[in-house]
């Protein structure tokens, strides 16, 4: 029998469905960081931990409805996105992108302090511009470029048609280019 850290998603799901809680814990461990990043970047902010916990509980409760021939990651992230949406809706305001630089890029010890400062400033301006995108464009850009999901995975996570993902991503990137221009190139 494989150790929990070496089993693939399908085996972990199968064992979880058979009542092996340690197999589900392996899935939680594997996807926790990504789920937290997703919740934070889609607007959960300081409540990302609560959103992720609720998402993993719901995923476990509904694991029997998961299509075993489909990838687990986008299915889970869709639950995270839904829980984030529920949270932001219950707050009575549209989601606000709560991004920490550490969630998107690590800053290495600078060999060139001036270059490092410029890069940090550029990153901050880009994140600020992303925060001000219209919600659909922001969600598409975050999923595609910050979470590095494919267009198909983004469509599944956001529950949008593929064409909407493509057009929202295109419009969002065009606005970012317009907003921040060549300074980020």
C-alpha cells in the first residue's frame, strides 16, 4: 500500500469514499495552499481560512457526486470559488482582491537593492491595477495568471462558458496593459 503522500488524487478519492479519512487528509494537505491562495485572491481576504475549511468540508460531503474521470483540482477550486462568492455576497459588497505579495511571488535577497525596489514597486502597481478591474475580468485574470489555471479549468472553477473566460481574460489583460502600460514590460 502506498503512503498517503504518494497516492494520486484518484486513489485518494477512492480510499476516502471507502471511509479512509487519512486519504482525504492527503488531499487536504495537497491542495490547502492552492485553496487558500484561490480564496484570498477571489476576495475572501482575512476570512480565507474559514472559506477553505468550509470548502473542504463541502467537498468531502459531496465527494460521492464527483465524476471520477474528471480532475479533482478544478472541482475543488470551484467549491472554493463558490464559498468565496457566498462570503463576499453575505458581506453585502462585491469582492475585494486581498493579495499579499508573498502569495504571488517570493522576494529573494536582493543582489541589486535598486532593482529589487523597482521590481517590488512594479508588482505593487500591477496588483493594484488588478484589484480595480471589473469583477469578471479580475476573476478571469486571477485564475489564469495568478493561479495558473487553464482556460477550461477557469471555466469550471468560475462556472462560466469557455468563451466568457476567453473574452473576460482578454479584456482584463487589455485594461491592465492600458493601465500600467509598458512600465511592467
